[in-house]
C-alpha cells in the first residue's frame, strides 16, 4: 500500500513539473487537452497553497512559489512513507 502511495506522489510530481514547465511558455493554447489536464490536475492543490502564501507573504509580487512548496511537501510525505514502510 505504501509503495502505491509513493508511486502516486511521484507521478503527481511529474504532472506538477509539466505545469511548471508550461508556465515558461506564455503562448500555450489553454484549450489544448494536455494543457487543460495539467491545470485541472494541479490547480486543486496549487490554488489553496497559492492563496495561503499570498495572505502570509503579500510582498512576493508576480512570483508564484506554490509549486516549490508543493514539491517540498511531496518530498517530505514521500520520505515519511519510506521510513514508516
């Protein structure tokens, strides 16, 4: 069971990485099915983290640190799961 959770977290990390890489290309077609999937799969996690960061640190300007926080969270959860298993 723990192995499946770790695998799912790693898969989500790749999806999140895809979303981050897309942000480097401003002219990406938002109606593309792959782009829509990446946004729909990551926004439920990134949105609340982004809102929390904007409330706690309003001076970050146009920088979105939510993917970094989520990557760190995934890393911590994965390491805890490895130790527990």
